[in-house]
């Protein structure tokens, strides 16, 4: 209502041959802890499943406990660590790799 950024959730790197995709999400600080992320992710997961996707991955930055907790609530399992996977503010950052079989 006030024009404040609420958030975004999407599918990317969609591979129809292998029936897999990556899910990404980001919430504005004012939306944290209100259930918006869980609601949006459930909708994106349902859409992916209905589109024939059978595996989803997610890559939150190491130390982002809110994202880790959200993914775990949705049934994602930690699969590994991606060292220096993203460049942010001139620094390389590690990401955790999570996966979900649909």
C-alpha cells in the first residue's frame, strides 16, 4: 500500500530436459517474519511441480539463517557448500546448496 518493496520469488535456470530449476527469493526487511516468503515459495514450488519440474535447487548466502530455515520448512535438504560462488560488494561469498525433489 505504501509502495515499500515486499519481495520477489522466481524460477531460473530451468532445464526441461532434466526437469530441474533453481528457485530464488528475496524479501524486503519489513516483510521478514510475516509468512510472505513461505506463502510465495509454496506457490512457486506448486507451479514448478505442475510444470513438470522434479528437482529444485536454492543457493542462500552462507550465514543467512532466515533463508536456510525457510528452505528447511519447505523440505529442502542441504547438499553442499559452493565456495566463493557469488561476487557481492567486491567480495567473493560462499553459498549453501539446498535441493528438493518433487
